[in-house]
C-alpha cells in the first residue's frame, strides 16, 4: 500500500531488515490480507466488481509470494501483475461513494497525470545499470545495491569505495570482498588486493564461484601456478559448470600442465563442443 500511495522509492535491492513470524508487522500484514477477504465477502452483492478485484489481486500475487524468506527480501515489482485490479477496485469504490461527477473527473485527471509522471520517472531509472543501482542507493540500497553500483564504474578507486560500503553493511559479503580485492589489484595495491581476495575465500572455501574468481585474481597477479590450482578447485567443486572447466583447462595450459588442460577441456568438449575456443585449446594439448 505504501508503494501504491508513493511509488517513487520503488527500487532494486532495498535495505530492509528481516522480521520474524512473530513481529507485529508480520501479523499486521496477515490481518490486512484477511481483512480484504472479509470486505470482499461483505460487498459481494452490492459491489461484486470489488469482490472480484480482491480475489483476482491475491490470485495473481500468490505465484510471486512465499511463506518462506526468499533470497531477495523485497522485490517491489512482484505485485505489478495484480495492480490493475487494485486500481479498478479503488475506481469502483470511488464511483460508488463519491456522488459528485465533477469530483470524480478531477480525481481521474489527477490519477492519470500522477500515473504518467510516475511511469516516466521510474522508467528512467532503468536506462542503464548505473542509473538503476544509483536510484536504489539514493533511496536506501542494500549491500547488493552498493556492490552492483560499484561494478558499473570503470575507475577502480570508485569501485573500491562502493565495495567497502557494501562490506560495511554486510561484513561477510563474499563477492564484495572479492571485487574489492580485484579493484585494489587494478589500483596497483597488489598485496592488499590479494589479502582481500583471500578473505573472500576464507568465508566459504567450498564455494566454486569464489574459487573461480580467486583464479582470476591470481591471473591479474601473474601467478600461473596458483591460478591453475584455484581454477581446478572451482571445477572440482562444481563439475557441471562448463565455464569453470574451460577456465581450469585454459589456466592449466597457461601453466604448462598439458595433461591437466587436456582433462578439463575434454569435459568441456564432451558437454558443449562449440563453447568458446575450447576445441582450439584442446588441439594444442594433443599436438
């Protein structure tokens, strides 16, 4: 309802707190849903369209909802499909309760102008990745919003500043630590960058994605043996990922481990023959 009244702060990755099932806000939300069904039942004869709108609103929202916490705690675009029934229900109630046609016409003009302005304004936030995440940060973005905003800047110093803010908000944010380390390496701070990347790995040593990017960090540092080791670890942790196997083969070949490269590249060719230049790399291992 807050977004319906004031939609301008709708954003990706809002910074919100996770409330438990016994929090007053959770009970208020549940009571609100039950109240709307109660109202729909009471007006089903006098205002059948309103009763239909209530049922249709929740029916369309149900596939987008979950009684368990989702990865994204808030995604304000989920009610979009239901919104026409909310607008229609409000319009029917207004037409039923407001006797003055002049007042109704004024209200309709205001709603049209407000909706048009809202649509134009909110659409501008999706123009680029930077505008999208800058809008989120301006209105209170989460650590994810700060990290994604940082990724849109070519300057490593600017990226590092946003990554640090993401880490401040979420100290165990693995990707923020990894991206900060990579930015520091790009800034010439090789030792600090490597240390930051190792922090990311230490948070969860068994995450393939982190090992993959650790290999990228070693690649930036010119450490071919460590790069090959991390790439191979990523592929072993997630053998179904073609990109990890490809990078492991590429890294092994760069390190001079022809047999290891052949083994990983065979996995890639077996699953997806045209993947990048895997066939050409494999040909080098059998020459």
